[in-house]
C-alpha cells in the first residue's frame, strides 16, 4: 500500500524517531508533522493533549497516511488508547523504556526523565508497576527542556544547568540506567554523556519504535510497492522551521508551513 507513514510530535523532537523509522524503512514514504506552535504538550491537561492529537491525526489521515506513529511520549501515554478507539489505521506509540531498563539495571535503581504529562499518566504508572517490580524509579520532570530545544538552545548554558540539576538526584540515588522518556531528549545525549559517569547507560525507545512500525506494516500487508517515489519525505511545521531543519541535519529536506 502506497500511502505514507504519518508521524507527529508536539514539535521537533519526534525527528529522532523519524530518523530511526526512515533508516529502518528506506523505501517507505513518510510525512512528519511538528506541532511546535502548541509545544510543550507535557504541561497541558489530558483533555487538551487529546484534542491536539485528534487534530494532528486528522491532518495526517487527510494526507493519506496508512499508519500513524505517535512520536511523542506525552501524546502516547495520554491519547493513544482513544485514538485507537476512533480511527481505523494502526497506531504505533512510544513510551518510556522501563522494561529494558529494569532488565538491565544492576543497582536496581533507574532514572526516568520525562514530561509532567508522561510521568502523571495512567499508562506510565501501569507500565512501571508491571515491569519494574522491586526496582526504584527516580522520576524527574524535564521542565523547560522541550522549550529550550524548540528554541534552538540545545548547547546553551541554561540547558547544561537544567540538566545538571535534573541528573543530580538520580546520581545521588545510584542509578545505572537513565531512561529518556521524551522524543526531544535523544538530542541531549551528548550533554548528558558529559554529566553522567560511564557506568550509567542511557536508554531511549527510538529503535524499538522503528522495529515495531516495520512489524505492523508487514503484519497488515501495508508495505510500499511503488518504486522511484517522488517527494518521498514531507515535513510540516506550524512555526518557523529553522530548528526543525537543523535537527534533520540535511538541507535537502523541504519543510512546508502549516497554519493550524
Ligand atoms: N516529544 C514530546 C514527548 O515525547 C515532548 C512533549 C512536550 O511537548 O512536552 O513527550
């Protein structure tokens, strides 16, 4: 089936997922929607997140998406059950990788850096309860991180200071795994690596999401069959797209402006 894989995030962070999906499925068309005007989702009430997810889904469906990747932990943990209940297309979500961290930790203490919206969601609580029995989870809200990334201030002093404050309690608790529970955060890995000892493994779910996307495409016989596709990867943003462009890291990508 030759529709694109639709991918959305509250902003530019989901490009970390787009890269994994594109790498694993290079013959598929993709369409990425960055709802940066409404970022961050993580500070909004569940109902508001739900409405934004519906708006994003409707847009991607209008573009003919055959499958939708919710490339946002906050959107997944708050809205994916609802989206699955009202739309027919398959949805792939992303949530903090508690299970792999719980299997890997030796100190039995893991850190989770995520948005307020993710950490307070029922899905996050259920997953933690199910997969992290006997393991201490040091939760940390990443307040301000998404805003700085959206503003292109990845390498700023402010970012370094915030991250230092956020990892301090985790190191004090002797974690040996840090779960990145937000798709914006993989872009922080170089800074986090400088702040964390080598013994702390950083875990994110990007590759797992790409693997799952491939599995769902195969299971539903939705793989692309067309060759020589034109306009293979499309990007949409509803704000200035400079940061999106720089994170994609390849000047060839055109970004269309959306007004919603
Ligand atoms: N990338 C989103 C996530 O994974 C960021 C959420 C936000 O906008 O606060 O949760």
